């Protein structure tokens, strides 16, 4: 099993971070299609209450830079479903990823949360684990998944900072 911890600091409040990250359609569209270049990102189901948000998202990330052995197993069009629950009181989003290929041999899950650094500054932390039980290439798939996830969160951080400034919401 491979794990990683990713963190970024942002000049905004926790409320602003969560509002933009989960409820701003323009942000989502520009992040997934323009910044990350995902061929597909679609909100399948979302239920919102005062305490929580539950959602299911169908995702097709780009597979351009996938190593040959992984591409032979996963194919040219890889997709997954992200199921997650945001606890709006604790500012914690717990999620699991269900790949379209080999879901019975793959376990991917994580948690995203924020820590308040001061009145107008936060740290977003993502803890993520991947386990792929496939002989010979399971560890390679785990490593590639971690690398791609880290790269996506780096791009997201850069985009979020510019989006906050553009919308006048940066502290």
C-alpha cells in the first residue's frame, strides 16, 4: 500500500475554501477541464444539508503519460467514480475512488481537511492511500497513482490561488 500527505496554504477563510471547492460550478469547470485537462468530469449525484454534502462524481483523467505496462492493463480510457462526504461542521471531506477497471483489486481512499492558520489563512491537507492487488504491476500502479494525485493537487493549488485573487476573495 502506498500513502501520501499533500498540503498547501491559501490566503482565504475555511468557509471560502470549502464554498469554492465544492459549490462553485465555474471553479470546478475551469479546474477539471481547463487546468487539469480531464476529458470528462461529471457530477452524478449530490445531496446537501446544513451538516453535510454527499456526492458522487464520474471522472475520466488524461492517460497521456501512463507507462506502457499500466496502459495495457487499464486501457486507453481510464475512468473512476469518486464517492465522498463533506462534514461541513468539521471541514473534513472523506472519499473513496472506485476505478472502472479492476475495482475488486483496488482500494483508494482519502481525507481532505483544513486547518485555520489565522483569520484569513488556511492549510489544506490531503491524506491519500492506494492499494492495488495485481501481481507484478500493483506497486507500479500505486506509485503512478500517488504521483498523478500529487501533480493534480499542485496544479489545483496554483489555480485556486489565482481564482481567489481573480474573484477578490484572497486575503
